[in-house]
C-alpha cells in the first residue's frame, strides 16, 4: 500500500500536480486578499469578493485534473499519454518549465468559474422569486430606522428611492418613492381591515412590498429586508443581511440596490450600469424640502452638497421656472442637458414637462406628465398635476377619471388628500361639467377637519356650488359651522362669486358681512398674500380697492388705485419678490383701474387704459410661468367685456391664450368681468 502511495506521489510530481496546486493556492490567496482590500474603496459590491472566492475554490480541483491530464511546456498544453509515462522513470523525467502557460490555465479556470457562478449559482438566488412575482408591481417601503440616531432617518428613504430606481431599470413596475414616503403608516395595513383604513394595496396597487430595517453595531450598519404580500401580509422572501460602514452610506445603498435587483434580474444579473445615488448629506437635505417642488432655496442647498445630484437639479429647474429666476434656470437647464444620460426616466419626463410649459407647448407638457403617471398610476402628486392639466386644456372628463375614484371612496382616502388643490381642482372640474349638486351632496358629509384641510380655495368652490344651487339655507348653516369651529372664510371672494352668478341689479347676499369687515382690507400691504394675489389671481382679495369693487363702489375703488399708482413697487416689497414680480403688481393696478373706469361707463378713459396697458409691453419682462403669461391681454379682455365689446374681448382672450395663459382656478369661467361673455 505504501509502495502504491509512493508511485502515486511520484506520478503527481512528474505531472507537476503539486506545483500547480501550490501556485494556484498562492495566486488565489493573493487575488482574494487584494480584492477584499481594494473593492470596497472602488465602490464595488461585496458579492464580487464572494463570487471570486467561490470561483477560486471551484476551480482548484479543475486545475489539479488539468495538470494531471496535460503537460505544461514551451509548446503549450500537451496531453500526457500512458505510453510516454511508462517510458520515463520519475528520476529521468524532465522538469517542466514554469511558464506563462500556467497563468493561462488559471485564467481559463477563473473565466469558466465566473460563467458558472453568474450563469448558475447567482441565478439560483432569484429562484426564490417566481416569474409571477417578478411581473407584478412592487412597492418599496421606507426602511425603518432602529439605530436611535435621527440623523440616519434619511437612509431609510434613500434605500426606498434607489431600490425603486434599480427595479425600474429592469422594467419592473414600482411605486414612486415619494408615494411611499407619504404612505409609511399604510405599510402593513391589509385590505378588509376592521377599521376600514386604506390598505397599502388599495393605495399603491402593488401586490408586493419590500420592507426593511437597519440598526447599528459599532460602526457597521446592518440592513435586513424582506418581500411581503400586501394582500395577506405573508413574508414571501427573506433577503440576506447586508452590512457596511456607516461612513460609507452611499456604497451601502448601492450594494443594497444591486443585491435586491438580482432577485428580479434573471437575465441581467450582472448589470451594473445603474444610476448612482448622491452623497447621503445631499439626499438628506432634499428630504428636508418636505416635497415642496418650488422651494428653490432648499433645493439649492442640496445641490451645494452634491452638484451631480440630478433629482435635486430637476426640482431646482422647476422651482426657478416658477419663480422666474432666469439665470439660475438656464444654468440648470444646460447642466441637465449636458448630463442627460445620468437622468432616470422620471427625471427626463419631469424636465420635458417644465421645458414644454416654458415655451407654451402644453400638450407636450401633458404627455410628459402622462409618461410619469405610467411609471406609477397611483402616484398622487403626479396624478393631481396631470388632472390639473387635463382640466386646464378643457379635457375635464379625463381629469374627473383621475380624481373621481379618490373622492368616491373619500372615507378611505381622505387622510392621503393632504394637498388643498385636490379639493379645489376636483370641485372646479365638477363645476365645469355642471355638477354643482354633486358638490353640495359631498359637502353635507364633511367635518371641520375636512374643511380646514381643503383650504380657502376648496371652501370657495363649495360656496360657489351652493350659490349655483340657490341653497342659501345651507350657506347659512356652513357659515355658522365655520364660526363655531374657528374656520376662516374669505367673505370678499364669496361676495365676488355671487356677482359672477346673479344679475348686477340684485342685492349681494354677502354685502352686509363684507361691509362689516371692510377695516380688514388695506392698500398696499407688504404681505405674501397681497403679493401673490396680484401675481397670479388678477383679483387681490387682500385689497380694500377690490372689496369696494365687489360692493360696486367703483369710485372708492378707483381712488385707492390712483393712489397705488404712486407707490414705488420696486422698493416696496421686502425680501421675497424680484423685479419681475414688481412689474406684475404695477400691471394689476393699471388693469384693475381700467375695469373700474369701464364699470362707471367712462368708455373713452377705459379704452385709453387699454392702450396704456399695451404700452407696458415695452418693459414687460420675459416670462416662463404659465400663470402670468398673457396677463396684459387678459386685463384688456376684461375691460372690453365690461364695455360690451364682445368681439374685441374674445380676440383679447385668444391672444392671452396664444401668449401662454391656460384656464386656471378662478379664471375665465369664474371671472365677474368676463361674465358677459
């Protein structure tokens, strides 16, 4: 037996099996040590190190077998047959030179092993997710923070955001990250629950949800995650624990995204060309904007922490558009175009939406919104904006199709309708379709919290519906309800709404209340509401001149407006208005003054005011905000309409639309001065 072992040992030596084993072991050890040290600093995922270890271990017996079968010499790989073996004793056999061919063999083994690993072993990881699951819509919840450190709260949001981005790369339909941030308390709520709360499934339409949590162990963040059914609450799959240094949060986010992507990417498991996450501090700063898309200062701060943060850039492009910060807007536009390939599909569509609005291509803007809505049809923010554009482009039926289901199941969805515009636009849509009775019936079921949540705009639309229904008893009831509950109400706008509906010779139902509150109105006011009203709504509900106008006291209104002509608007507002905003305030004064002259029958003076408004075009600043475009023509149309010059009024309104104005809240169909049309 010993002799047999000796012969085997001599044969192994002769065939250089020992040498191959030694070289392979040393080379493999060096590769593992180098990759384990270098890969984390390169931002590469941990599983690559694991993959190399598996490949090297699997290749070891293969290398031994190949060294037994083949001779490695100057001529390359030569098969050693038994006859040659018998003709040479171990002592006389030549030593095989150690050449680069050995490295070729090892490299070949590693490549074959890599194929086996990626093609079979790692693919087997996805075996836990069936094809049926992978084809369903999935939500990715905000990961729960169990570290006890509030500063790490944004890490859970970031995980949700970038896992979703990774899944969408693979054409997996996933709920929007913003929607999931707003739905944190709905995770775990199942359909048919006793409290009749809206479930995550009903809210998102996703049959599955990725949930996760993270905790600290010394300086290591440990992240656990799982896939759950939103219909039953069952855990479908437990993903492996993933960990990384707390100081390398971006690297860990990338690792989490790629690891979880692998469970869906059966045919693309080695795909690493993903959109990169920003610096953690930049993402954290953007989350502090609290979802407000026009907070340009907050977005600017996020960009200062990571200039390559594309989502912050996209939102900044929108906010500088809204505020007409032209230089910043154009700089941001160019940066986005220069880095277009780094934008996600959502970011690209959002950019096209803003770009299209700036050049009055509202149909293209709507198409861009529809693209983002196709990514997640349950994304309430995109859904509201899309409905708003449908309504603004006279497609109110489509707008109702989007918002209607939410209000038909109001008891379930009411906690999610936190944006006042949900109510004001829904009511405005119903009014445009002649459904004032539906608003009346809906309002009869509301409580104080509902009225507070919908804001002044929503409450205004309810009163307009009640006026159209002629239900003054219900108006009285709601007014007393407001008084009892301490809910503010804008009597000047209600009185204005009365004027738009009832004949001019009728006594305004709210006249007494408005007269009692005249002291609340002043001109001018260095306030946000006063400025906003002159910019966007064309009727300044903070102005005493406007209050007198609604009371048909046109001489008093004109006197105030003549005094406002002398105000140095460029230096009046403090802090938050640009020169463009000052110009719009002057435009409001002149346009409103023309209406008061027309109301008094002073036709020549009113028409002279039309010409004066036209002369203001010389100094008109460039405008990109759709709410302020076409304002000169709009004020001219109001004056023509009051004077009974319908053809001229319609032509002026047409110019206003061509210049970029679209139908907005309290616009064409709810304007007293245009009522004659």
